C-alpha cells in the first residue's frame, strides 16, 4: 500500500456545497462584511449572471464529454465497487460472529 | 376470462425477477447525508460493464459472476452526526422481503454496526442477496439480483481490494 | 461525490477589480478558491456543515482585507493561512476533544487505490489526528505543498513540520498495517 498516494486520493479537493459562492455574496450584500477600502460599487446581478453562465457552460461541456467508452469503464468500476462493498460487509458480519463465538 | 388468465400469467412470469429486486431508494436521505455512494446497474449496464473486464484470470472471474446477474444496487450513506437517519428505515426495508428471503446472518452490536444478510432461495439455488449494514453514522444497503455464487464471491477475495472472507452457506 | 481539481489560477485583473469594489470580480475569486478553502476545513473536521461555516467566514475576512492583498499568489497563501487558523480557533473555541488515532474505527481488509470506502476511512483517520498533524497532512496531500511552504502557513519551523508529517504518516501506516 502506498499511503502517500492514498492520502492524495482521499484528501483531494472537494467541491464546495452547491450555492456556496451565492451564500457568501449574500452575506456581503447584507452588509455583514465591511466594504473594502475603495469604491464599494455593488453590482450583484453581474455575480449572479456569471454564476449562471459558468454553470451552463460547465454543464454543457460535461454532458458533451460523455462517451460510450467512459460509460463502460464507469460501469466496470461500479461493479468492482459494489462487489467490494458487499464483500466487506459480509466480511465484517463474519468477524463479529466470530468475536461473539469467541466470547461465549 | 382468458384476458384475466393472461394477465395473471404475465404477473407470474414477471414475479421471479421483481421478487429479488428490493426498493432501496429512501426519499430525502441522500440530501441529509454528507457522502453518498450510489451504484445502480441493471442487466443492460452489467452486460456493458462485462465487456470492459480483461481476459486476465482475475477479471474473468468477475465477468463470469456478473454475466448471470440481473442487477446490482448499492446505496451507502455517510452522515456528519449520529442519529441523522431514522432507524425505522431498516424495518421498512426488511418488510419488503417475502418468504423466499432467508436471513443467514443477523449481527447486532450496541457500539458497532448491525448487519443483516438475506439470501433469496429457490430450492438450493441462491437467486438474490440483500445486505443491510446500519452504523451510527453510516447506512449501507446492497441488493444483488440474480444467481449469485457465494463461493465465487469468496474466490474474488484479495483481488480489487476485496477483503478475504469465507461465508458458510446456510449458517444462521 | 468528489471531483478532481487542478490548481485554480485567478484570472488576470480579477483581484484588481475586486479591490475596486466590483462584486462580480469578488464572486469570481470565491468560485475559483472555494474548493480549496472548503476542503481544508472539511478535511480538518470531516464535517461538511462546519467546513462551510469556516469557509464562508474566511471569504468574508478576505473581503474585508482585500486592501492588504498584494498579488494573486499572496491571495492563495493568505486564504490557506486564514483557513487553517480558523480551523484551529474553531476547534479550541468549542473545546472539542482531540480523538486519539487509536480510538478511531478500525479499517477493514486490504484496500484498493481510489476506492471511495478507503477514502472515507482515511479521512476519518486524518480527522482523528492531533490538530497540527491534521493541518500539516491536509496541506501536504490536499494542496501538495512541501514542508517549506507549509511552515510559512502554520508558523512552525520547517523541521517541526517535517517531524509532524513523519509522525502522522507513521501513525496512519501503523493503523493501516494492523488490518
């Protein structure tokens, strides 16, 4: 086992919850944060428009990338994941049964 | 009357597959979970997946097992806090199981997980597997539909990260 | 589930516009950096709601401090530093008991790379490390920073950072090796 590689996988960056940036901007718009030093000109509609555009572009791009090969490989990975989860749960159940047997 | 008989026959023919398929989708649970593993593979997707296993022995073993199956469904939810899912969910899942389902393992632990393993039996043949694993912060449900060979599942041990195990069939 | 991220570069001119009070520019900075900030806090606490709270506060603090940010690279360093400090402050404020690695749930069986279950268990183990080890491991393996960069963020000598990393890895290896 290469623990450093596994840590890289386990601790890779994760997406912030959906709408995170909007919630930050809403708190700023509500005046919760002090305005920055220079020209506090507020254009919230531009942030909202940018977020919508970004979502649309990324969504369209992601959908376009879907291919039969990737679907097949994903299905294969999911089969392995499912078998691994199943086997692990059965294994854990057996371990507990053994423990109970040993204690009595 | 003939129409009625045909209707009954259709239901009867459809029954074997649907009796092993359990509804494991729990509305609203995924939204409350911090992390969700959702595997939904029907027969068609399993056929697609089987083409992506190589001819190596280890891959072949999985392909042979998968080829006979009609579906693999897994839901695993991890929660931030203890008590974020209703334990009655487990009772509702269990209540879907008909008389053909035999419970082969039932482990209850106050501190660790509760695990229940059911096999759908037709004669001596295993036609389905259902596992519920309930931990304070994690709920995992597995439903495999179709002929599953527990020995074959055991033969995959040590491969693809599948832990070593050996289930004794029929043991309570 | 999780997503793969590359180092998010802040587009040219975005910082300057944000400093001038352009909210859409600041929103752009938040969108570029939210995954990094959220992930540091998430890997520290293994708790999404707490991570979001800390990440939001870090961005509000950034908004207030825009005048002091000198460059795009300074902004990224500043965010990492503020997020790590906020994690430690939050932990001390709520007086959470630091869970010893020996108390964390056992792992099951040999594991597969890029396996969601292994990742979940590893995150639990990391979240159970003592707080400084936890931060150092997160910055090393999430942000891919070397010990010299980490010491600038956490304010410890480089040899101390290396020692924390070494001890954390040894503890994690021991725990995984027991399986």
